[in-house]
C-alpha cells in the first residue's frame, strides 16, 4: 500500500496534520493484518498488545502508532520479542523509527555486547595488585545454600586452586586458562557454598563445543550422587543454560565431555540428574543431563541394547567384546567409544560426539567416519586411511601410522601426532594446533597447504 509516509522512515507530522497521519498509519496496520494468514491474525494482534503493555513507553500518539505497526510487521515473521531489550534499544536510539525492529534490536545487541566483551577483557587481564576484584555471581540455587560464580582472571584462578587443591591456579596451567578465557574459548565457574563462601566444585565450559569439559571437586576427588550438594549442582548446570556469554549467546550444554575421571559411577551405570541408574533405565525425557557413565558391551549385547547405549551422551562404552556385525551396524554414537581389539572395522559409523579410543588397533577401518567431537586415538594403526573424516574436536593420535591419508580433514582442535609417517596427506586441512612429523619424511610426501606446513614440528 502506497502512502505519503514511507514505511521505512516515518516522519512525525505537525499537530494540525496528526489526525490525518494517525488515520494513515491505522490503514497500514489494517493492511498489514490483511496480509497475514487468517488463522494467525488474532494471535498477532494479541502479541502486539502484550508487547506494547510490556514496553510501557510514554510516547507521543504518532510514535506509538508507528511502533504498533512495526510490532505487527515484526510478529509476521517472528514469534517472540525481548521486550526488555527492545525498551533499552528504544531509549538508546532516538531515531528508532528508522528501519525494522529486528534490525534495531540486533544493532543494539551487537553494540551492547561489544562493550561487555571489552569490559570482560579488562577484567580478565586484572592481576593481584587490584584491591577490588569480585566474582560475577550468575545465580543462586533454589535451596539458597549454593551459588554459581564466574571466575574471570588470574587472582580468581589462584584463589580457586588454593582452596580446591587442584591445578587451575598453578602457574604452569593458569596462563593456559587465561589465554583461552581471553580468546572466548572457555568460561570457568566456581560452584560455591554460601555459608562460609567457599568453593565445592570447579567447572569449565567450552563455548566452541557447547559442553562441560571439566567438573572438579577438592583434591580432584570424584563427584558422586551421594555428595550433599549433588542436587544443587545438577540444578546449577541446568540453570547455566539460561545464562549468556559475553557475546550474548546462551550457554547450551550439549554434553559433558571427558569427565569419567572426575565423576564416579558403577559399572554399567550412568550418572544423571536422577542420580546413578542402570544404563538400561536411561530415558531421554527424564535424563536430559547425563554427567558420566561406564558401560561394557559384550558378545551377548543385543541390537536393541546397543541402539539404546548409542544414544546416551557423556557415557564411555567399551566395545571391545561387541560382535563384529553389531559394530558394522553403528552409524551415530552420542557418547565415547573405547575399543582395544587389534583389528577393528566400523563400516557405517559416521559420527562420534565424544572421543574414540582405538589405541591398540593395528588395522582400523571406518570409511564413513566424518566427525569425532573429542579426541581420536589410533596410536598403533599402521595405515591410517579415513577418506570421509572432516573434523576432530581434540587430539588426533596416529603416532605409529606409516601412511596418513585424510583427504577431507579440515579441522583438528588439537595436535596431530604422526611421528612415524612416510606419507602424510591432508590437503583440505585448515586448522590444527600443530603437526608432529618424523624428520625422515620427505617433503614431496607431505600433501598439505602452504599455511599448514608452518604448523609442522619435527
């Protein structure tokens, strides 16, 4: 509908023309509603009125009318709006009538989080000379007995390490934590008891993997469902998903990685928010958060049992004794795999969300394997040939391999160890910490990009 007031940049009229202007906007409101499918019209009207009520802005009638129109246009494409964020954006943006509300919100969000990032960067760089250096308290648990605090800098890590008697505050490791925190790779938290204000669990969250990568108690003793704070800790981990990082992204927890050494669990059991349960009782609806698990598959394991085990995140399963035909049947695996048999073939396996450890395998065949969420350990394999492998989220160890061929491999979020290779081919590789190669390998037998050659250590 053409009017003399363009949608994208409304001009507020003088008082004597206000009635005509409001009538024009009302016509555009009605036209926008008419363009909406009939079954959604009442819903959009209701959402618009609720948003206007939540915003509670004292605006001139003309601006209020334009805001109503823009809200209707917004809800034609989006179901929800953050009224608090929109209110802040309007206060901070005098010419908020220009453009769409979606662009207004995103522009304000970007500007705000840039300021937050810079503020957090300065906090991370603080040292022990600062006199005022509090933790950031994310929230308290419902019991009121515990809270989750974010650790931001070297003094915080040093204090945590001293009180918890583990490595996070040691000079040899703290610098690595600070580097990764500053780079935005990880966030570090202290789960603390309010009475006495002392830590009981230290937590590392990997922002790139959307995963908890460390959960450490005092002296690195194992977490147990019998711990008096266990239920509060589970609540805190679930509440973490409601918090946002310095870029405004929610801290989604897709899995809890490599924590079996920190979380005690009985054989063939998993540790969930319900406590320790037999793996056969796993229910995705009731056990959204799985902290750990130790499972052993045997020659008696059925296809139905294996299908269930393959869906359990964060559990480590030993597949050494599993019948070969069942190994061939696997396509996706949500947890971790250990297999110490000498010869292994996973014909149809495509994805392992956790780590895959096949360290004793002289021959290891997984022709369709494309993604390993954590480390891939195949240190004894003589011929490492994975034609579909694209990404490894940790270390890739094929140390004894004489030939290493991964033509589609693009990213290894750690080093590649191939110290005995005579042939190394990874032409698509774009990211790796470093590549450990033997000094005897000929340059003509190294097929990687010029940029990746700078990552080679001999």
